[in-house]
């Protein structure tokens, strides 16, 4: 499997992918979001019964404090967990970034983050270019990384142009770029670019927010492998070497989404799924952000 082939080995949360920070991120995580609701019981179930050890959240999602409660109730130790959260654009800039990171840690009840991401390339700061604000923000992220408050740092929704600018402006190459990735949105050029620079590609919306689950090819492959459409989509992401973070508010679906390590999709079937790319976004399209 691509993740194991990458040399990350396997931990309590399943196979993990090594980052240039020296840490390894579990290839399968649990998404959380302000869209579609938050379920305390589902998160506790994921941690206690499904072996989930990687949680993806963001200040924007408004559930960092709720996650603190769920993690505490689950009994899973901090050191066994991978927690990613994200910096929202209202907090961009050098000073604000440092403050926002501490606030996220406080809401989550942790004294370090496993991964902190700049959420979105658009800065919305009057009188300053996005590039300038991203560089100031990233400088703060670099320091948070050096201080150990963030054990890995990265970006989200960054295109090649944004990453190229950051390369000219800053020192530390992001460890991760989290972007939309599902059968209808497979940005291979961006994935290849990230790989060429040692940036691990993390894919969000692996089920295309549910849209991919009714595609005839996905349904056909699910029947062929005796799996569900969601398991086919998640497994396909993983076989393509993508760290993936499906979200569900339902315990039984989280259980289903975690059962993806006991089968392999044959290469020609991976190609069928690869061929479904039509460029559609079910989340944000960063292509107009300079
Ligand atoms: N960085 C970014 O800008 C960004 C943007 C978007 C998302 N994300 C991250 O990516 C995560 C996942 O994205 P997402 O939630 O938008 O999309 P997704 O994971 O592709 O799809 C979630 C949807 O699929 C449903 N679902 C989940 N498992 C299912 C199953 N086994 N069978 C049928 N339906 C199922 C969920 O409904 P139920 O809850 O009813 O099960 C929900 O409606 C988010 O939680 C977030 O952490 C990041």
C-alpha cells in the first residue's frame, strides 16, 4: 500500500505517512466540521471503538472545545493522538497567528498541536497583498514549529503558485498541503508538485460530501469488492498515497469508513476511479486567489 510503501509504518491508528518534520501522520483521520453538524458520541465512538487516532479540525469549525470533551471522555492518551487544527484568515499576520495557535491549544485542551495549517490562501487584509500576509503568517508558523508548539506545520487549499511564492519568501517548506481530493477532484499536477518537494498531500472531502457514493462506477466497484461506496472512495485515496479524513456524524458510518485496510483495489480499477476526475469542487475553489 502506498502509505506503508512510504515507510511510515503502522501505529495504533493504522498505517502512517512520514513527514519531513520527523513525525508520521496516520493515513486515515476523522474529519470534523461546522457543516453537517458535530456529534460528541460519534467522536467518542471513533476513538474508543474504531481505532481512530487522527482528528482533523479547525478554529472555523467551532468544535475545538467540544473535541476536548470527547477526547477526555474517550480515555485515549494525548501522546497516542494526532490532532490537526487550522488558522482562520481573521487571525493571519505574525502576532495574531501566535495568539490564535495558543487559543486553539487552549480550546482543545492540549499543550501542542501535531499539525497546524494555514486554512486558506486568501488573507482579506486591506492594504496588504495576500502574498505579504501569507509570508508574515508563515514566519510565525515557522517559529511555532521551532518552539515545538506545533510539531508539524502546513497549508491548506494552496495551489502551486501559492507554494512557489512561499518558497521564495520563507524558509521552512510546509510539511503538508491539505486540499480537496475525491474521484471527481484529483489534482494530480498539485500532488506531483507536492511530492517533488517532500510535502505530504492530505485530501479532504474524500466522499465528495457524499456525491461520489452514487456514481455508477463507484457502486459497481463496491459490489465487485463486497465493500460500500464510501469504503471504495477512502481506499482509493489511500492507494493513491493520499492522507484522508472522511467525516461522519454517525458511529456506524465511522466504523464502516475505518474498515479499509483489509482489501486492495486492483490497478485497473484504480484507473477507472482516476478517470472520474471532472475538476468539480464540492468545497472551495482556490484557483482565483492570487
Ligand atoms: N481544509 C479545508 O478547507 C477543508 C474543507 C472541507 C473539509 N475539510 C475537512 O475534511 C473533512 C471531510 O470533508 P466533508 O465532511 O466536507 O466531506 P466528506 O467526508 O467527503 O463527506 C461527508 C458527508 O458524507 C456523509 N458520509 C460519511 N460517511 C458516509 C458513509 N459511510 N456512507 C454514506 N454517507 C457518508 C456524511 O454524512 P453523515 O455525517 O450524516 O454521516 C457527510 O454528509 C471535514 O470534516 C474537514 O475536517 C477541510
